[in-house]
C-alpha cells in the first residue's frame, strides 16, 4: 500500500496539563505525517509527538496517551490555534 499525507490532531494527556499553562483539553498537537491508512497516521503522529515531548522534558508516559481527535486527508495549512484567537 502506498503512503499518503494525513493531518492528525492529538490531545495531550491530562497529566501533562497541570492548569498553569493550559487547561486539559486545550493542549493539542497537529502532526503532518505520511502513512498507508488513517489508523497508521495516528500511530505515526503519536510516535512523533511522544518523541518531541520527551526531548522537551514534558515527561510523557506512553504514546497511546495522546488521544486522536481528528484525521484529515492531506497536509493542512494551520492558520490559527485556539490560543491565538
């Protein structure tokens, strides 16, 4: 199967949102990945954000703790996030 571009929106886990910066549910990650299926796109985005958050010392516990909210075909051009409005 051939890889296709997907945009995946993941919510960070509640234990990473202590309320001092963003309340739970408002800290999301948008991953622009290439995968064979939407399910594989979610896994690729979870792996990507887990690695990035570990590097940034956010101390994530598991890749699957990042909850998928939305999977779109193609790589979207994000214009604004909620905190920018």
